[in-house]
C-alpha cells in the first residue's frame, strides 16, 4: 500500500483518522489518544460501539475531537444514510483502540452487525489500512481463540500495535494492556513514514563513552545521544531492522529497536565489530573518547596533599568507524563529525581519513544536549546543508539521503 505524504510540519498533518472504540476499560486512554493525534495534526472522527459507551461517553469524545461521534449505522445525520461507506472512504486509516477480544473475533469472522465492524468490512482494503490496538485481560489475550483471531486479522492485512505488558485493571499482571496514547500516536506516525529502508539492517552507535579512571570516576563528554537515537527511530520507521549500540545515556529506546548498552570505547568496538558485517548501513553518531587511561586504578585515587592530581598516562582507543570501513563486504558507512570550527574542512578530512562515503558534520557545542540541530552532508560530490530543525525531522531527512545513496550504490554495483 503506498500512502502519499502530505506536506505539513506536523507528523500527522493532513491525515484523517477514524478512531473506533470497542468496549473495554482502556477507553479512558482513548480520550488522551484523540488529543495526541490532534496535536500531531490529524483530524479524528470517533466511532463508538454500544459497549464502548458504557466506559466513556460520546460527549467526552466529541468535545475532544471537535466532531460529532457516530454510534449507529442508522444515523440519520448522514444524507445518504450510509455512515459505513462515507466514514471509510474519507479515512486515511481506521484505528481501533481499544480493540476488545470480542471485536477481534468479529473482525476475524467478517461480521458486520453494528457500525464499527460494518465500516471495517466496508473499507477499501487497498486505500484504507486497519490498525488495531488490542486491550484485554492477559488470559483472554493468550487464549487459543484470540491467538487464532489475531493470526486471521493479520493475514487479512490488518496491523496490530502492542499490546503492552504490565499491571492490568483487573489486578492481574501480564500481556494485554493497550499501549499508552503517546505510544499509539508514535506507532501511527511510524506507520505513515515511507518504507525507504524496508528489508535493510541498520547499525547505529550513539552517545558518549565513559573511560573509567578508578572505581568511582571517569572521563566522558557532553554528547546526549539524542541524534543517534533519533536516527534509530527514523530508520526503524522507514522499515529497517535497527540495532543501536549506546554509550551511557538517559534516553528511552525507540520502539522496535534492539539496544545494546556499553560504557567504554573498547566495549563499543567489541559490540559493533562482530555485528557490522551483516548490516546494510552503519551510522556512527557516537562521540567516542579518543583516549582512555592506560591503567585502571582498582581503588579510588585519593588526594595526597600535593595539590595536584597524580600524573595519568593515556592510550588511544580503537576507531570503531574506521575499523568497520576496513571490513570486506562492509556496510554503507556514515560518519559524524562534531566540530567546534571549520566544519566543512574537518568533515571532508574525516571522509578521506576514515574512507567512508558520507560524513555528517555538526557543531558540537551548538548541538550537544539540545533537541534541534543543523547538519552538513559531505560526500565525494560536494557539501549540502540541512537547515536547523528538530533532531527527529533531521534524522528522517538523513534516512532519506542514506536510502537514496544506498539505492544508487546498488544500481552502480549491479
Ligand atoms: N569514531 C569512532 N571511533 C573512535 C573515534 C571516532 O567510531 N574511536 C567515529 C565517530 O563516531 C564519528 C567519526 O568517527 O562518526 C568522527 O569522530 P570524531 O571524534 O569527530 O573524529 P576523530 O577521528 O576522533 O578525530 P578528531 O578527534 O581529531 O576530531
């Protein structure tokens, strides 16, 4: 299914979503979901089953969505009295959240005895994707009947978001919680991104490294890891299988990304190198420490009254990017250059010295820890600036650039 991307600064700008609620306590999260989708730029038409209305009122959902809620296929407000056709023809996607066990069973059987299941069945399958956010007790989720129904709706082309794992309203603990509103918003945003890296494997290094001096101290830098994490998210949204090797940072792992945590440059090297050969792309965003103390003190280094720190000897760390770039059958390698001055000059010097096809330059002091950035792409053809934007937007643009270069390299190599 190819879904054109509307031009909007908001990630769901120009999208019209039919949000269907079937019965379940998770309906309380759907109120928040309407707000999240609206804030992301979507218009939201809410449709509720009778069971959903036992948990939350259409009044609440109308107030939040700014549109009358539709609850019946006999809704006389529709001029042609065909709510199921009209709603499903206007929608860019139908999202059922919560999707109860009973509703999944109805979908699996193709039943259509009330408006929500009717419009799911009546939707043009090629144009209007059906997205499901299950919510139910863990025993219901694990029941063979539900397993069968989920397999059937997936085989029929629906997509399933979640469910999550954790405390349940019934007091039990396990799989079956509906994803949080912000998680569902992000799943929807990801769903609409063009799948430019479908079937590709992308490895990313991110964050600073920490070089221990003694059991309580070490040397690190100001890299927050945000750019690398944003690239991991953007690559995953573009359909890639993503592995993120992260130095010490306090950031949530992007959804569906495999994360390997490391501390030191040597650990980053040891984690990346064995994985690198099987990858299509390696993006080295990590601010890897160039040096580490030659010896690690096994006890805390104490003051000795002389007013100076005892002399330390440093040795050079291995260069992760350069080592990956030397592999036979290496992935497409993208380096980063965090500089304080003469960005284009230093980025080009790294392109040559590390023998990689693309280096992305940024000014370290202007970007470390911030949510926005501006990038300079440097390759054999020349330089191209990507204007200041939030790191996720830049990451998506960079992913497009990488996908284009990958495709061009494959054509050239064919
Ligand atoms: N890099 C790496 N391993 C290292 C050092 C750097 O993988 N030991 C990678 C970084 O992740 C980045 C690129 O190489 O993609 C450039 O890193 P940078 O620290 O700017 O360059 P250096 O080679 O360390 O050069 P200098 O410190 O002289 O600027």
